[in-house]
C-alpha cells in the first residue's frame, strides 16, 4: 500500500488503488479495497469500497455492535433492508443501524460498486480473513468458496449471530 500521508500531518491522500485489497469468495465474488483503518488514523470508522461481481450478492447479515453506511457509486442492484426491497443505483445511500438485516444483490451484467463505512472499526479484518490478496490490475480468479471457519470469523469480527429461521 502506498499513501501520500506524512505521519506528522492531519491530511491523508489515498489514490484509487491505495489500500489493502482482497478478492472475495462466493456469493459476492468481486473484491474489496480497504481505505481507512485504525493503523492510518484515529477516527471512529473504517472505510473502503466493495465491487460485487455481476450476478452475485452480499449475503443477508447484520452487525450487532456496529453501524454501517453504504454509498452506491457504480452499477445497479437491489438492497433488502429489514425485509424491504429498494433499488440501488449511483447516488443511493443506505444506513444499516445495529441489528438491521441487510443484503445487496447485483442481478445485472455490470459490477455493483459500493463505498462502505463501518463504526466502530472491524470490517477490514473480516475482508482480510475471508479474502485472497489482490494485486490491482490482475484478472479475477475463478470463484472460490468462503473459508470453512467463516462463522467463527464472523463472530470475532463485526457480525451478529445469524437469525434462527
């Protein structure tokens, strides 16, 4: 990762490919690039972006100790937030407070591009644990499964226990 930040200054400038980046497993596929983490600043949230591959989705989940804000900056899809479906298009903002179930579905042929902010920190740890390191510009790998211990990874990072159906 490269940055144009000086440790004794308040400002931080990150270029498009700056930050740790990880290929994501099914069902989201695509990749995540983490931009702001506790290692870079002392602010109250982590931030990055996720690119959800065509015909893929971010599974339904909730955060029991965190709040998440998402901004759609490319592509189209659908969000289901607390059981209500909403269109996603560039400019859409989604707030998922604690314990709010949410999922994001890319049922189109273009990438769905989301900027995410999570407070407090922690989502970056999840993405690193389930993903595979990505080098910007390299071709996407074949789809790969989530780790066998994904439930344990979710529990120790930022996810609420799955709801009993």
